[in-house]
C-alpha cells in the first residue's frame, strides 16, 4: 500500500508542543475542566488572556492553584461580552487564536463570525485530528462534526478547503479525501451521494486544490483496503483515506464520538473564522484540551480568505 | 448504576445457537462469503433452501465442500426471480426466515415488501446487535443503519417498535432508548432533535409500549454515565442506553461502521417485512454471518402486524 499521509498522532503532538504557544484568549473558562487546561499550559510557560466573569474565574484559578501572574482576566459578565472582549484582543494583535471555555459553540462562533474578522474563509468548520485505534491506528482528519448542520455543495467545498489547510501544516504528502455516506453508489434518494459525486468531479478538475477525492463511500471502504476491494472501489483514496468528510452535522458528530470512544487520542479545532478556535468538548480529558491549545496555536501561521456565511449549529 | 438491559454478547450468542435453525431460504448466495456461512450452518445440521443461479451456486458449494444433500437449490436467474422464489417458499411455510446472499439490500427488501407478506409491521427496519468494545463492553441495539433513508416521526415510531420486538426476545428488563443527535438541546435548526422530543413525549404517554425514551442526546451522553452528568441529563436512559436510535440512514450507517471497527462482535437483522431477514454486510466475518442466521431464526417466533410503506434505501 502507499505510504501514510499523516504522521502518527504522537509525533504530531510532539511537533505541536515543541514550540511555545502563540498569544491566546480563552473565552468564558467557567468550568473546572476549562481551568485545568489553562493550569496545564500556564505551568508550561504560557501567558493567557481570559474573558468572562472575573469572580468565577478567580475562584477557579485559586482552586486549581494557577500562577495568576501568567493570566490576564478581562471581566465580561455575559457570554456575548466575553466574545466581544476576545475580538478586541484579536483586532489589537494581542490574541492570535481563541480557546472555547464553557460557552456554547454556537454563541462563540456566532459572535466571532458577526465581527467579520479579516482572514476568515468561505465557511467556518470544525476539524478533528484523531488516531483510529479500531482502524489500525491510522491518523485521520474528520470534518465537519461541530459547526455546519446541513452543508450544501458549496459549503462542503469550503469545509474541504479548511481541512486541507490543516492537513498541509501536518503533512507534506498529497491528501486523500473520502466523502462518506451509507452507500458507495450515487443515488438521487440520498443527496449526500450526489454531493460526493460532484466533489469528486470538482477535485478532478482541480477546483479543490492538491487533493485526491473519492466517494460516496461507507466508512469501512474509506479505511480498510480489503473493504475497498470488496466494494470494487479502486483508486488512491479508498482504503487509505487521510480526510473523512461527513454528510452532515449529526452523522459527523455521532461518527466522531464513536471513533473517539473512551478517550482515544483526538483534538478539535475550528478554521475559517478569522483566527483558529480550539474547541474542546465537555467530555475531553485535560490532555486533549491541552493538545487543542497547541493545535490551534500552530495554525495561527496559516490563514485563508474570502468571506461568506453558512448554516451553523 | 442500574442493571444492564441486554445480556453480554457472548451469552446472547450462546442462547441463539442452543436451538436448531428454523427453516430458512438464502437469496442469491453468489459469493464465497455467503457460501462460507451456508457451509458453516450446514455443518451444524441445518437444511437450507437456496434461490439463485444454480450453476454458480453449485460451483461455490463444491469449492466449499458443502454436503449438497443438505441444500435445495431453486434455480432463478436474476435477482427479482430469486426473491420471488423465496416468497413462494415463505407462503407455503417451507421457509420461516430469509438470509441475504449477494443481492443488493434494496432489491431484496423491495421484492419482499411488494409481496405484502402477512405479519409485516408498519415499516421494515434494520437493527444491529453489537458489543461496544470502546464503551465498556456493553451490548446495545442500534437502528436504523440499513433501510430507512430519512425516516419521519411516524417511521421512527415504527422503527422503535421493531427494535422493541427484537429487544424483548433478548431481555426481559425494561429497555432504555436514546434518540441520538449531535446535540442534547431541542433546536428547530436540527429536525432530528424535534423528532427526539416528540418520541420522548410519545413514550411518556405510553404510545411506544414498555420503554423509557430520552433524547435528543449525543452518543457519549447515551453511553457514558459521566458524560450524561456532564450534560445535565438525568433520568433512566442517559449514560445507560440499551437501544440507540439514529437520526437517519447516513448517520446510523457511519455510526455502526465506526462502532464495529475491525470486527467488533455485531450482527444485523431486518424486522417488519413479514419474516425476519438476516442481513450480513459484505465485510462480515463468517462468524458474524453465522450469528445473523441464528438471530433471524430466533425471531421467527415473534411477529408484528399493521402494514404500511416507508422511504427505503
């Protein structure tokens, strides 16, 4: 088989954490879990801006014994204000990426997108980096499991663009993207299969950049060479996908949760909002939250353009 | 935590295989994999009817060294005829359940449903029985990952009915059903969350039978008690679901494939078509295919009523 596109998860982490964090604002770190990750990166030398309820944050910092000289709290009572304060820090160059605290994803991204920050791409979308223990340990990107509810074809193309941006900072190999579906046939009764056929055509015509795209295909055909053979799927992508594109938010999210299971290595980030946004889940371990900080930080050096809107969670 | 609803997968298998197979017709066993499962159950004493291309089947049987005195081949060239022959056997009482060979699922189910067999329920739907290695080893049912493309509320209620029928032959405990979604909030922007709220209400009002229903909820909240607590989901279901109801075919199928991974214990069956239909996947092991035979066989003793149609793959 051809060589893997993405390095092993552990070496990605080693690469990410080898450099100090870029300047960062954590929005509404009002939970023990959010502060535990703050404590971790502060102990590693980071200096952070935090926006949210000063009293709550101070209590949580004290409980977690965080060195308060390494954090600046920007008091902002409600979550809208906490997002606005974060945007101020981005505009002045004092913050280069954002970490979600205990604010709902929709509130955070809605606030960021309303501010029309420069450097955002056609669509904000979530990308998981995950190591698939149940699938031979390979590392893949999975998108979009967190932002776009029912993306149309144009939005899917923008989601692909964001995923390729992330991929390019993790690997120099040509990426192989599988457009997922329940079946490998194109059927007018399953619209996601039509999108897959069109994305494949767009890729062949060079509209999606340097990427091999194939689909529609079920998950097993995307990840297992023997399943690809079984389903008569030839080509570069089937059986060795580096990027998995989900049909919609429900399927992406359920798929991500199933693949992560009980804390398989994974981390998530939103690209396209102007600055990278680390988006830990409530169930994430401190290690995963820490990795998300470093992933988003690493991505500050690359950015996309061309604004637009999309149907978000 | 309260006691588990379904027995461990191994003891389900032990229970299923303790009884001889009911009378069975295998439709279009035109692949090495399909015949390998036939060989297995024939070696265990089963007598089977096979419909399909006699010459191909005879060759495959010879290669697999199957005792041909234990099989009756009903020659039927194309797949429509193979299904019609199977229906004839069901109508005369010579077959009590169906096993899919290498015929497409849509052709097999379409053919069976067109024949309006007595005993079918409001909707045919697929149910997986699986042991979730990544989720503490618990056994769950997952539906519908194989038949209904975008089920509406009434179809989801019928899908629940079929799942409860299967559940009831595996466990006498009261089932806990989680209606899955990307989020745990009810949002008009994500229709599956509205269905979840309505199914919950229907269950509370006794419209779905003896079952506790909760949702919408993400996968982790359905399966991990700590995630349920994290997301403020109280009640009987969250964290200890026995039955997972997927939003639609794509999400159900991707979820099933992710949970099964590299051959986790699983088996699938379609209920509601008049007789149980064992529906092995092309990637299934011989063991899984064999288990599907016994599962469908076991279900011949229970049946539902009230015909209707639904939007199938």
